[in-house]
């Protein structure tokens, strides 16, 4: 069935459901489940205007990466609870939809699973959701949960 299933996660309830579906498909196909969280890189201007405390020298990208690691670790727990037996988790920085599709292509994903509504921002509301963009860009099947 599927050798490699990519599930994009952002910590939302929709992404939890996507992980659960991915885990079920992984068990049936005995393929690999890839969990991916993408954080958006910020420009130096955005970082300089952020509310980073002087006592905390961490850059905005570092803070976003740390949060993404927490999200993907939570997703690993969801996958384990749902019965997935063969999974790996990744964190990438970049524009979410394009990064998801590129990662899927690089890892030979036969299927990409995304939640229908995640934790988006105003840009997502105005320009379209990540799930919609992934369905437009992906060359493999996309399951929107």
C-alpha cells in the first residue's frame, strides 16, 4: 500500500487526527510514518523587532525551532498511542506548504496527511490554508483530515 507516509503536524487537534490516521495506515501497510513540524523562518528585521528579553539571548528562529521540537515530540506520543510501530520525527524551517511537499518528495512519501485546519496565522486566513497549498503542490496523494 504505502511505503512512506508523511504527516505534517503543528500541535493542533487537526494534526492529532492526522497522526492517528497516519498511524492506522502505517500499521496496515507496514511502511514508515514520517512526522514533520515546520517552523517559519523570520527575517533579521522581524527578529530585531520581536519582544525577546535581553536576559534571553535566544533568537526568534531558535525559539520557534524549540517550540517545533516540543510539537513533534508530542506528535511522537500521539503516534505511539495510536499504535504506530515504525516512525521518525523531523523539524524543518521554511514556508510550511512548500517545505512539507519538498520534504515528502525528498523522502519518497507515497502519501501526505495534513489536518484541515491547523494553528495558522492571519496570513493563512488571507492567502489560503497550508492544507490547501499542499494539495495544490504535491505530486503524491494528499489526505486532508
